C-alpha cells in the first residue's frame, strides 16, 4: 500500500470521527462502555477542532483509494519543559502499522525541519514501536497535577 500524508483540513473531521467510532466499537462492544470511553477520549470534536485549526496535524491516506489510514493531532509548545520550541503530539490513530510508522516519522521530521527541540509522543497505541529508531527518552517531569473540577 502506498500512503500520502497531508495537513488535516476541517472537511476531514467526519472521516476522522468515523475512524475513531470504528476503533471504539472494536475496543468496546458494549454501547454504554463505548459512550463512557468516548467522554475521556483525545479525539472529541472540540479537541479535533482545536488541533485542526492550528495546522500541525496530519493524516495518512491510501494513495489509490483515498481511504483514511491514520492521523495525528499535534500543536507546538513554546517555552515548555525548559525548551524554547517543542511539538506535542496529543494522539495518533491508525488502521495499519505502516500508517502509524509513517505518521510518527512525519512528526519527527516536522520537528527537525522546523528546528523544534523536542517532539513529545504519546506512550500508547503502539507509538513506542514507531519511534524506537529515533532513540526516544522517557519524559518524567517533576510536575504535580491538581484537578480543578469535581468530575476530572
């Protein structure tokens, strides 16, 4: 399969939501469990709209069929964790290992091309396997998190 990657556009939103719904259905056959899982997901519509508008999120499409094979949402972070510029990859979703690997490599190359100091990847969904060639380091900041709402 040959893939091509491009920046996510607002009109891609429904295809992304369809892919995520398919993945949630596979992971949670029970409708109630699926609904609860979607509440805490990184692909909620408001999150996708935020990331898509920034222009740092990409999708991978099958070159022949134009089918969505995966995507990542990301944003630049300024003055974060002692670095001037970094790329925060919030979420990577994929239908194939090839798409996952190509998207992770794209994020890494984007960081290098734009002279960012770090790319932060999520430690989930097989991403560690995709970035092992880039010599990833564990990121464990000396930071405390405090909840500011009851339901968080």
